[in-house]
C-alpha cells in the first residue's frame, strides 16, 4: 500500500485545515487508515484512525471534539478535518494504514502500523 498525504500549511490559532491521504495498491481498501503526528523533539503520536469501512473512528484525547476523520472508499482517500487549531497541534502529520483495527492503533501506537506516507507539516501560529 502506498500513501500520499497533502493539505498541510500555516494557519493561525483557531483556524482550520483539512489533510488528505490517498492510498493505492491492491489491498488499500481493506486497511484501517489514519494519522499520527510528530512535533520537534517528541515521539510520533497517534491522532486519529478510521476502520476500513468507515464505521468506527478513534481519536487521541488531545484532539477529540476538534478533529474529524473520514474516508471515501471510492477514492481510497482518508481525510482529517482539523478545527479550532492550537499551537500545540504544530507537527509533521503522517498518514498511516494497517489491517489492524483502529482500537489497536490507539493502544499500540506506531508499533501497530505497517504502511506510512510521507509527512505533511502543519504549523499553527499563536
């Protein structure tokens, strides 16, 4: 599975951005998809994930109520709508895919992931 992320940029506190990640490959539609992020000097952390059919989503506590993950399986694309952005959301955001259920991602973090996309930088200015 190959992943291509886009949509990062610079936004002010309180603003919004939408990230997209297009998956390709024979088994792309069978994978849960989601996002991790890595801020400077910190470890990569789970943000959100959605099941292969879009029925189940999990979020990190730090983004609940502000971020929404969704997917369009006709396009093999996952989206992360980020609202009410804060400076602490500044990070490189990485798209991920794996056959494991999103609940596994939440508890196992990066160890659960087989497929990674390139990062896209999100900068939130104060």
